[in-house]
């Protein structure tokens, strides 16, 4: 069989469009979207991830992306949370990465030139506000005046914003204590904070080790969306690589859903987390294939941005849709079919 690189330019273009359209769910025959190496890939691909980035961790452990990009040096760089990851992306140290809902809002408000290129389904059960087991707090309104640990600009930040709103409190009626997850857990164990807003797998690890009380989860407060972001220059030059990445992440998600014991072992071996912790946070995680941002997802993310601006937590309003990547393959494929 000839590869795409070997066919005439006009047919090569049509084939690339068909592959892209099929992988974005347009109903083309499955054989069209068959995984193949991408010729002429970039010299390097730098991927940022966190321990919670299940699909990326599985893809990394499996070596699938390296197999699809044989001439590319693929680097995997771990971050403790989304804000640090997007800062690296903004300064050119990464090409693509996964974060929660809040970091992109802060990055856009700071003028970072990034693009939303894909999203996973909401994971509302994967984040929570935790209390020490002996805490006297019983309702969200009891957070008034309390010290609450959280990573600034993370998905936990928006979770706490929503909790404060749901309680009928003002933001200045609580005492946010901005700490990275490891430092926040230490503060939580010392009881130097009254509560902790956090996400999986830190949530699951703390739940099993310390038996905290759960004051609230995202189920009643925040969808806890996850987004893939990339530098604009990388997407412009290598849209086909972005597509390849999402094909392999969809493959990773299928492994997680269909071969759970294997997925638990791979993630535990990589992260050093106990298999019980991995199993618990995977139980809270729905099927998570990557897809372009839907209008509903953009609207949900705009509510996140508006909430932060309303509280003065970002310096200016942002329009999320302005930095959402719009793949042209669908329109082009439709035009060539006329």
C-alpha cells in the first residue's frame, strides 16, 4: 500500500481531509482513519501532563505516539497543576498539554497566545472540598471566615468560587490559602487550614489515607471540564500532529474503559500511586475521549471566565471563543464532495 506521502498532491490532500474528518466523528468508514505514521513530523513534540491526565499517561506508557512519529523526539514533562503547565506552554517550553477549566482563563486574561484544541467530558465527581474528620463545619455557609487551601488558578479555584456563591457568601468572607497540592496536603494534615479544595488523584489519595469528610463535590458545583491546549504556532504548523495525538488518546481511553486492571497497573507503575488510589479515581472518571469543543462546552467555559472576572480575580474580561481552534477539515471536505 502506498503511504499518503507517496500519492499525488491532490489525492494526498483529499486523503488527509478524509482522515481528519473521520477521526473527528463524521461517520467515514473506520478503515480511512486507520493509524499510520505521519511523514515529515516535527523535530520535537513536547507534551505537558499531570498525574490526573489519564489518557496522556497511558499513551506515554504505551509509546504509541512515538510509534506514529518515528522521526520526532517526543518529550513528556510532568507538572503539579495546570497553571504551571500553561506558563511553560506560554513561554515556548511545551507544544501541547492538558489542564482543568480555570488555568486557560487565567492564561487568556494574561494575554498568553494559546489555543483550546480539544476537550474531555466533564468529571464532576473528581474534585471536592475536603474537611478534617473532626471538623465542626457542616454546610457551605460554614466556610465563612475559614482558611481554605487551593492551587490558585486551578480547577479547584473555580470549584471554591462556585461553593462560595452557592453558600450566599462573598469571596472576601473566606480566607483562600494558595498552595500547590503537595503543600496543601501538608497544611491540611497539620490542621493549619480548615478545608481543602482539590482534584483527583490527590483527592483519592487523601480520601484513602486520611478519611476526610467531603463537604461538597463538583457534582453540585462545577462540571470540572478538562481541556487540551497548544501554542498557536504549533497548531498552525502541525495540525496533523494534533489530530494524531487525539487519535492515540482516544485509543488510551478505550484501554482504560475496557482493560481496567491493566490501566490501573500502568498508571500505578508510572505515578508511584497505590493501585487502590488509582482504582478509586478511575471509578469517578467517565469515558473520556477527546473531541473538539462543542458550543455547550465553550458556553460552560465562558461561565468560568465570567465568574473570575466578576470577582476581580482576573484583570480583564475574556471571550473564550476567541482562542478556540476551529479545524477547517470539515468545511473543506464538504466542499470537495460537491
